C-alpha cells in the first residue's frame, strides 16, 4: 500500500495496482481462438446429449442450437468483461435490463440452459480443464438418469364409461395388463365418468386398449402420447 511523504495512503495507486492490474487491456487472437473453440466443442457436446436423452413429444432443433450459441456467446462476454473494468461495469448494467419471456415448460430444458450458460462462463474465464471435466461428469449423470427414464414412453389413457361396477372391472383389467399406472384426473357427471390414467410402455404395442374398449359399459378409450406434463 503506497503512502505519501506525510504518511497518508495514496488510494489512486492502490486502485491502479490492486484493481486495474487484474484486468488485461488486450486479448490475444490465440486465446480468443482457444476459448471459442473449447466453448463450441462443449456446446456441441451439450447439443448431442440433449438430442439423445430428449423424451418429449416434439423435439425443437432451434432450442438445441441455442444451447451451442449460448455457450459461445457467454464465453465471448466473459472474455470482454475480464479485459476491461469499465466495460465490465457497463455490461452488468446492460444485462440487468434484459428480460427473457420465453416460457420453459420442461424442467430438463432449464437444466441444459443453465449448463450451457455455466460452461460459457467457466470457459470464458479461462478455466478450461474445469469446464471440460465438469461437462463430462454432468453429461454422464444426465445420460444415466434421463436415458433410463426415456426408455419408457409415457401415455395418457382416457376412458369414458358408465356405472361403478364398470370402474372396478377397468382397474382389475389394467392391473392384469400393466405393471404400473396412475390416476391423473377423474371427472364424474350424472351420465358418465371419465378417468385419465398415466401409463408407461416399454416400446410394445398397446394391445390392452381393445380389451378395455370391449368391457361392458365403456363408451370410449383413447391412448394419447405426451411428454410428461399435464395441466389439470
């Protein structure tokens, strides 16, 4: 800490040496190339993994490409922030007014978005080994858990019927045909009852639909594929 002849602290020298010295005023093209290349490869890794473990109804390629671009753009911003103090303060103020209003329906999509963002931040800061090793571990965990669940295709099974006795027969038939089913919604009117079941099938043809439809009292039985989200 610098002091004047009268013994007082020269705070301008402290700021110049301790704060401004941590910001490099120039970034070499080699460093930019390495950082952007690593962020692109990690973003491509996230892109490939998301495509492999996706288990929804409608796959969005545009969203998946966004993950790659997000990692690269974030790395670019972090490199710019780390090179200039004034620019970093201005960037914080500019980003604070940005609002993203695109709804994220699947929590898994939010995980991949945050992963791409974190990868860009870590890579832009120069921690290449941390970004690579962390992405490999995260990708391995997501692949094990999400790929296992995606092997079972989720369905909604909607049954319209009349009579309480018919409901008992339907439940007995489902227990004999399926290993697992859950009731998502039940609506009862004066004329009929509608029950929505959530079932999961392991790649086999749902032959039980015909057996349920042939039960006396069942008016309609519909099997609907969906992505696991259901609004009641």
